C-alpha cells in the first residue's frame, strides 16, 4: 500500500480546544463551564462575560504567559491513533491559528509527541495537498470538499458541524483508524 498523506486538523480533532480554554477560564474567573456547552461554531463568547469573539481572543492570547493553545489536552485516543497511522502513512498537520499562537502550537506538538514531519499553519487548508483530510470546522469542511474533490474528506462529528454530502463521518479516533485500515482514501 502506498502511504497516504493524512491532513489532520488540530483543535477539536487532536487537541481538545474547548476543554483547554474552559479549564483556564474556570480557574481565572471562578466559573464552572464544561465542553458540552459548546453547540455552535465561533460562539464561545456567548458562554463567557466577553461581549464578542475579539475580546475572547485577546484574553486567549495572554500576553503575560502562554496562550490557550499551549496547554490543551489531547482528544481521547488521538495520540495512540496518530502513532499507529504514522507507521504506514504521512501525518500532515494542517491547522488555522492566529500568528501569536504559532510558537505555542509547535511547543504543544513537541510536548505531545505528535508524529509529524510536516506542519502547515494556514486558513486555506485545501491548498495543502493530501489524500485524506480530517476536520471539524464547518467552513473548512465545505471548502476542502469543494476544492479537493479527489480527496477523502472526513468530518470529525461535533455539535457545531453538520453532515456534508461528500464527507465521511467519524466520531472517534478508533473509527478513523478503522476507516483508513479498510482502505479509505487509497489511490
């Protein structure tokens, strides 16, 4: 089997963005938020005292220390699955991040021993050629499906994304590894 290029998103797929920012927010503001509260994309400010997402992102940047992207927990099963997949395939990390989060993102990848030799930080994920893309962003899923018809698009199912006609749905990392082992995305 020819190794596949697996384009893997980070936040919401490998890194538990919501658990991470909520843990910090709860510590700083004495709240009791939990990830099950997140039901829509880009609606995080609605769960906080911030008036809009711009205020949320200013807080997330944390100019006095690391940003929220530095200490995110792993999604259950991600590390094991990526290590397994990396034995036969190329793990290509494709993530959209603000410029101020780049260093924290690379540190997070190293700390969590994510098995990749290729990292792209871009909002135009479809420009990175891959055989398979795994994504949770509704915007990115639609764009990749439209602009990469030759690729397998995998929707990591979350409350904030909806089924797409061209996407295959998975709800966990074991489901994704089974999909790839079954030959999905094979050229």
